[in-house]
C-alpha cells in the first residue's frame, strides 16, 4: 500500500469512492456484462439499450440522484423493531 501511495503522490493522482447512484451508466453496463455471454461494444448513443439511453439522458440533464438509507428503528430495550 505504501508503494501505491508513493506512486500516486509522484503522479499527483487522487482516488475517491463514488456511489453507484452517481455513476448509474457504468453500473448498468457492468451489470449487463455479467449477464451476457458475448462481447458488446457501444460506440454510439443509439446502440445503447433503452434503459442505458434513459440513464445517460438523465445524467446529461444533471438530474440529481438520491441515495436513501432506511432508518433502523429500535424499541426501548435496544432491539431492532
């Protein structure tokens, strides 16, 4: 890990985590790749499946995505309700 950090510092590289809600097209294509048996290449917008086009259009229009985490509710004795 120290070697990686050193190389990143030398190259002035930053790495950060992005939730899948903020990178929906990559998540969609990665999930699609798991479920197909042959290679697919998308060079043009019209080649994307409909859902991929929708995701890209939403991103293009900068519609915010929301990550909702369910809140856990506990009873008075500390047990999950």
